[in-house]
């Protein structure tokens, strides 16, 4: 009897089809891991960054506005938003990894002091330099660079790597009120409380700011020859840039070396210690802000200064 070998072309075609489908799935998965998933992850992290920034910016503004009212302030810092899923064969939806974040309060992150020279030449202390806290948020993204925020002195600082920028400052008004006379008004909310932290990876973190009993308002009805504000902060260069921008917009000029005849513009001095606005071993630097009226021997600077303290609770 003659024996014959038979082959089933249909079986071979089916096997080849399965192999091709698996290869296609591997290719789709590789492309998703390389491109789609990181893009969707970065989009979600960027949205989270914007949400956190908006909440903290509103909180910092509310503290400044609430100095006179003495009203409590509350904000919710949201968890990361869900990222868009990538649909893949045989696997279904693949979701990017979620970032993590921590909200914490540092009760001794800096200090602030304020003085001025009255019209009669006497030195006046508006606020004795003392410790103040800052509310902070640190994010650990998966697909983008790490970022963070620091709420201090009634303002908000964004930090990413070795760069920092003041995205909103405390209530500060500087303007010319008449020829040869300027007005400067500053509201400073201070923060105090115990060191505390909370994660908002899976749910919102609630931050409550309650006006403390030491809240008060200081106003000097008399004009001043000059005013000096001293900030100790982790980000002196960022605050220097912010003050410089505000003073320039108001028509203040950079500091003069000697009084000029007929000088009609107020001037300012922004001095860092160390001079390069770096931070020392403590992680902090000092910025000294000095405002002076058009003339150094008379009171031609209208000054008002408001200060209040908030007790911080994070949960």
C-alpha cells in the first residue's frame, strides 16, 4: 500500500494568523508604552498641576483679603485626576501610572520683619522679626518633572528643580498719589501651627486656616521717610524678582547712590544676603526691601502695614 502525506493549508493559515495578530498586539503595546501612555500621563499631571495651583492661589489671596475681616478660609487640594486609558488588543484599557503628592505645613520656614523711619527721623518697628510658617505641596509625577508650591507671606511660589517663581504675591499697593509723594501699602498674613503632612494620592486634602487671636492691623497715618521689609525665605531670588517687577510698574526707580536735586520719583533697594541670593547651609536666604520717598530728609512716603496670623490645620 502506498502511504501519502497530507497537509492542511487551513491549519497553517490559522497558525500564521495568530502569530501575526500577536505580533500586531506586541507592536501596538510597544507603541502605546513609548508614546500614548506617557502623553496621556503627562496631560493628567499637567491638569493636576493647574488644579493645585488654582486652589493654592485662591487660598493665598483669601488670606490677604481676610486680614481685615478675620474670616476662616478653607480649601480642598484634589487628588490626581484619572488619566485617559489606551485601548489595546487582548489587554483592554491600559492606564498610565498615577503620580503622588504630599501636602505639609512647615512652621519655621522663614521670618519677616518691618520697620520705617518717621517724618521726625525716629525709627519705628512695625513688626518684630519672627518665625512664620509655610504651606507646601510636593508632587512626584511619573512622566514629567517634579514640581511643588510654597504658600508664604500671603503669596505663592512655584518650584521646579532649581527654579522658583512667585506666581502671586501678598496684597501690595505702591503708587504715586501726587507729584513727589508716594503710597505703599502691604498686607502680610502669617501662618502658624504644628508640623503636619497628608497625602492626596487617593483623596482630597482639606486645609483650614483660622484667624488667630494675635491678628491685628497696624496703620501709620503719618508719612514716612522710608520703609524696610526683611524676608527670610528659601526663595530669595524669586521674591526679589517679584518685588522688582511691582515697584517698576509703580514708577519707582532703582536705588540712587546720592539724593538728586529735584528728584521726583521714589526709589527702592533690593538686597540679598548672600549677595547672589543663594541660600546657606540652613536652606534659607535673606532679602531686604527698602522703599524711600523722592527726598531723604522729609516724610514723603505714605505707609500702611497690615498683619494677621492664621492657625493652620491639614487633614
